[in-house]
């Protein structure tokens, strides 16, 4: 659904963003969203979420002023398939709290809505860091949370209504900890005061103090949160990787009295660690750290595996198919045998020998049909074989071709 979005759609020119704004100062981009911002999320889509009995805390959090509203104020218990289920949302109570001025936050929506998961991957790939997407609804004329700064970098995307954002300089010492400020006065003069309208994007480096207030209409915005890995986090990961060596698995007697204390052993361990750090390939380690940062958290995907399996049932004798990169191992390819046993990604199957030979001759990306892959078989028999191979992953429907 969101295949057309790129990182540049959110941050603008990539070189300019990383040289002038990243980790330095906020960036405002007016009317940056392609198409209708409500395609990302809308009040109507939030209504649908709230009316799902499977949507429940901690994916929803409601605050009223400085107070976090107890979950018991807007949830109930129910029975599903004779099993008690607690914390089921009561939409009417959420709406009542919202009408009375509460802010409704919907967290980690990429675990709930597959297309949003697709959007977070854009940031995860670019920053090599965990990214989540949350939504915030604020009634007209109401301020959301008290002035605060967040641990992650954020990209704010205004979707409906308008919201005024006031920003201040980050604290001198920036850490990945959230802080709520007691008064606006302690923050000094703002560095930016801006009204976001639908389609606008605002980037805030981590720890940027801010306050936001809905104006004449109730507001809906989403926030992409990119959780920064500081050098201290990255170096801890590097050292932990090096310490995963049997040489460091000894159990020292630290409390040994007098000269028996293992000072010499400690010096040896430090020398060994120093040697390993000195021998470390920085380029390879950066690649490893990038890889670990791009491993997304578990959550919803955009897989359509069941639909793909259903499409296989509609494959006909002349349907265009593509050979995948799946490994095919011929276990028994005797020339005089009527059938050949093959193993495809660990699954074994007996194929007509003509089919097995044709499959062996296909390279990844090559196209075929049932009739071409199994010469000599009836069209019905040949179709059955390509359907089997598609289910095993050796073939797939050609792009843009109907079954």
C-alpha cells in the first residue's frame, strides 16, 4: 500500500538532512505527504480499531492532563470461546474520555496494522535502529502532554486537524531517557513555534523538549520513533561479541585473601580483550552493527501467504510461472526411472522424471508453463505437477500474470 514512499518523502534531500539536521536541529517540511494524509491513518480507521475486541492495552493509553487514566476506566472483561479475556476496550468509554478533554495515544501500531509496518521499515533500514509508529488524538483546543523530551528521534506527520508545536533547545547532556518538565519557564525561549497542518512533517532530534496543542479542530498525528543507539550502546555490543569466547569463561575467586587475589588473571583478561579489540576489523564490525539494528521487532508483516496458496489452486496449463531461487536437490535421477525423487528446501517429493529434468534446467528467474515443464504428460497431469512445485516454493506466478 505504501510502496511509493521513500525516506526522502519524509526527510527531504538525504545528504542535506544528515549534514544539517540529523542529531542537530528540527526540520519542518510543509505539505510533504504524497496524496491524502488520511491514507496513512484517519479518525475513521481509529474508530475501526477501537471497535475491535482484539485491540487492547498496552496498544492504547489515555491521559487527562498530567494523569494517566486507569485502564479499568475504559476496558471490560469478556468471554471468548469460553475463555475469560480481560482489558477489552469499551469504545463508548474512550469516546467519553476524549470528549472530556483526554488525549488518546495508540502505540506501536506497526504491530497491529501491516501497511504501517511497511512504513517503519523505511526508517529502520535508513537508521539501522528500531522504529515504531504511534498515533495521538487530541480534542480541539486541548494541549496533549506536558512539556517534555523523548528518548528517540521522531518524525511527526500531521494527518487531520491542526496542532501547534513549541520546541526548545535540547539539554546539554543528551541521554536516551524521557523527561517531563515542571514549568515552561525552566526551558527558556523557544527555538521554534509552528502550526502543523495535514501533510506537514516535523523532525525532532532525540531529547528535543516540546509541547503540542490542538487548535480549532481535533487533531490526529502519527509519530515515527527511531530509538537511537548511542556509541556507548554500540561499543557494549562490540565488547559483548568479543567476550563470547571460551577464554573469558573462567570463574575467578575474587575474594581470595592477601596475595591470592586474582589480580594477575584480571590483567591477563584485560590484555586478551585489548588484543581482540586491536585485531577487530572496523568495517566488518560496522556491517554487523548495521545488521543487528535492521532486525525489526516482531510484529505484523505484509505477507499474503494464504492468498498466494489460494492462487496456486487456480494455476492452469498455460499459466506463466517463474523459477524461484529455492534449492532443488535430485536424490534419484536414474535415466530409466519413471519418477525422480527431489528435495526442495528440505521437503522431498517424487516427480515425473521429465518434470525433474526440466526443472533442473531452469535457472532462477526463468519462466515456464505446465505444458513446457512436463512434456509428454497430459495437460491435467502437467498442471498438477506445477501446482505441487509452486506449493513447495520452486515456482511462483509470474508478476502481472493471472492464474
